[in-house]
C-alpha cells in the first residue's frame, strides 16, 4: 500500500490528480481521481494515509466510466475505509511507537527541553496548543538523526555518492532516490522498529547503484541489510498504521 521508490534514474510516470468529495452509501468520502500512463484498466485504491479513496484511470478512459465503476463497488470501498486503523492525534495521553516501542505522549507544562524521553513517556513542554506541532518537528529531527549516518554508512559500503538526504512526510512512499545521489525518507519510519528502518535505508541506497528492482538490486539490498524480508513483511502488515499518527 505504501511502496518504496520505483527507481532512481529518470523521472516517475506522469500523474494528474483531482481532489473532490463523492457521496457513497449516504456518506461523504474524499476522492482522488488520478490518470496514469501506466494504467491499463480502472482501479481503486485505499491509500490509508487519510480517509480517502483513489480512482485510477487510464489516460483515455472516460471519467464517467470511472465514477460508475467506483459507485458499483461502493460497499467494498466503505468496508475498506471502516477497516482502517484509528487515527491517533499527537495529544496528551496518546500512545504511539518510537523505534517500534510503545510510548505515551505527555504534555509537560514546566520548563525543560521541548521534547524529552522519560522511560516510556515522551514529555512535550510548552503551551499545550503547540504540542502537536512541536512533537512533529521533533520527530522530523529525530528521523534525520537516525537516518543520515545509516544512509551514509551504507552508501560508503558500495562507494555510492550521497549528495542530499531529505526527510519528508511522503504520503505514498517510505523512501525515494533521485538522480545525483539524492535520497528522501519518510519521517514516520522513526516510529517503526530499527530493522524496518534499516531495510528502507538499504533499499534506497541500493538504488544509487541499481536503478531497477533487478536480481542484482536485491542482492545488493541483502548485502546492505539483514532485514529485507522482515522489513518488507512488517511494512505490508503495519505500515498503514504509521500514517494514522498525527
């Protein structure tokens, strides 16, 4: 549901998206209509990072056919939306993982660092109305602190140059690789267990040398991490939950 980057060299296929709301079964649902050069048939996706449904259309397909297709499968769409994990806002008392370990988010009105770890409590200081933003900023910083040396060490193992490492809130990817040694990672990976983070970093670093998912690419991934199968399996099963935090 949330793939890694498809390739490093070159660009991604063209996407044209249109955001709107549609009524399904008497319920207003956020809809993203996207045309794709790669699509050969109509398709529906539940991305999971929000409560939307995505309708994918081949470039020449009439939009009316796509909307009729969506309505014919409204029961499936609503069922899938209802199965999404609950959203967990960054608020006092929220439970969330850090490095795969459950922690409790606590508002700490007193003096001290903006964010501090006390056992399995995460203390966020300052005004309570700024708690979510302050904690999100900290997660970005913490993700960079953990990912940057890991990526550079793995790149050094294969003598691949890294020119930039960016931490982002990617909605549909855990990481990506762009030409010129530019790597990008989703800050939400800091919530996942270390072997999962290690796998994603290894995956993107391997793309610096092997732009496609060839057998040579996977051999390189296995050289860079011991957690390929563990990481892929964990992301398939638990990845959508990471996008429900915050």
